[in-house]
C-alpha cells in the first residue's frame, strides 16, 4: 500500500510533456511537474480535478507534482508513471503477485540484453529452486471510452498510448531472455479505475502488438494487476 498526502486543483492544460498549468483551491494559477512522457490520452482534459503532492526539496523549480486525475466521469487515474514500479516493488516484497512469489532477491534497474536495456526487476533465488526472472512493468492508463460507456464494468484498456520504440525494444529483450532459458515477464499495472482488462494497442502501435503476440508465443509471461486508487492511498491487487 502506498499512502498519499494530496491536495486538489483544477487542470488548465498540460504542455511540453513535463509541465501543467492548474488553478489551486485558493484560485492561484501555478505550474507543476508531470512525471509522464506518454500521450496521456483521456487523462488530461481541461477542467478535470487533479490531485498533487508537494516536495520538501527547496531546490526544485516546481515543488508540486501531479499524481492523480479525477475525471469528469469520476474515474481515478494515477498519471505519475514512477508509481507503477514503486507499487510493483511493494507487491513483490509482500508476495502480492502470486506468480512471482518465493524469490529471495529483488534487484531493480538491472542492465541486461543485447540492446543495452535495464529490466525493471530482476528476481533470483539463492537456492536455485526458481528460475531467474526478468520483469518489465508497463503502466496502463488508456481507456477505450466507447467500451466504458457501453460496458461500465468492463472498460477496455490499451498499451501503449503512443508509438513506443522503447516498448518494442523491451519485448525483443524479453524474448531473448526466454531463449536463454530464463523467465521473462511483462507486467501490466492498470492505473485507471475504469479499466478492467488490457490489450495491445494495435491501432496505435501495430509493431508493438505484433511483437507482443510473438513474445507470448515464445514463452514471455504476461500478467495484469490493477491499482485500487483513492486520494489517500494506492494498492496494487490482482484483477
């Protein structure tokens, strides 16, 4: 569980990827940091309520960080992509991810692969009873709004939300790990309360979608876990 201390504001606009203009509760207009390099489709509509954290680091140019969006349809979305790995790290430590229980070592950001990548988590077992595992985490926030309106309890999510050459590279690296006899895991972390399932976004990045099909055929494991999000805490759970 990740506890949060957040305050609300109203979004004016997001721009330059890492910045957003907002109006605070007292009416003050200010700029805050956005830890998200994606398109943020459906996550950054003008007029949305956003929830932000405040840094105690006096050297930061922008002390406020956009953490959550509360959409006008009352969905909660965690837009800070750094949270996905933090949530997965906690879940691995607490044995929440049942498919990855039992590993004694959890090493983040380990260099690996032919394409000079870093895996989000490398898992190993001192007794060698478990095969080394390479775990790549992807945060999912793109909701198919039409499916959400027609099937409110079965919102379809997609990844990626823009063409992702980096994501394509990660799939190639995971395939290589399987070919070397290791476990390779792609973990989709759903960070949108309206999303109930995830598909590759072939309509956005067909190459990624084709690589995902190949990866699964080669033996890459695909797991999906969802965050229970409120303005006070976030908890990663199984679907």
